[in-house]
C-alpha cells in the first residue's frame, strides 16, 4: 500500500510482513519531501506512523532498525529533504481470548484431579502467535469447566507441553491443587 499524492510528498510504503523467531514485523519506507524542515527522526516518524509511540521508535533506533539512506541512525538524527527512511517495527502483541472449541480429545485417564490425554502430532498445545485457535487448550476449555491457571497464564490446566509435531501422553490439572503439586 502506498500513500502518496505526488512524488514530492512523503511516501509511506509498507514493504511487507515477515516472521522472525515467532514475531511479526512491519516494514516501512518513507521518502522525506523536499520542503521538510530539519526535525528529529523520532518526532517525524511519530507524526507519520499512526499508533506508534516515540518510545517504540526510539527503541527501534537504538536497536539499529531505523535506517536513513541505508545507514543506521539514532533517534536524535535530524531528517533532511529527500532522505529515504527504512524502519522495521514489531507488530503489537495480539490480545488472545481463550474460547472453547469442540476438538476431539483422546482421553487415556481421568479422575477428579487430573486428565491424561494422548496428544496427536500436529496439534498445537496452547495459543500463541500464528496459532490463536484450534489448540489443545481450546479443546480443554470446551470439554472441562474451570481449568486452573497460574497468575493469568493463557495455559489453563497445562502441567507441561509437547511440540506441535510431537505426539504423546500429556497430564492436565483439573484443579488448583493438582496444578500446584
């Protein structure tokens, strides 16, 4: 998406979205117009990028994620007309709401305190970036009421986890006592 009325005006171009170590990023390229006054880059970008705080922009500059004419700059760099600014920002974290989903579970054992599940390969254990639904936790929320969690954790009932592509036996806690011990 390009925002531009004229070649002399600022151009803001999201270059795409990538994924690195499980995090999502926004890439922007901005060309400063010919009439722009000298201005700190963090202030300039704060005015151009909606919902991006100066603190976040300063952190991006400190991390070397703001380039001007292909060279890393600090947040106090003063932009000049025709500077080409490239910036990489992490997307804000997505708020995850746990909802029960009717996903079949292979229950091996169950009593008042625990449930033992044979997890199939390919099933993600808990919600996270890129996997907001269709997880074992979503299934647990559907099949069992009031699964305990620790301090607002988004992994109710989980005592341990297995990787997505690993199958095996998993122990789930059905109450606070079982989760703690």
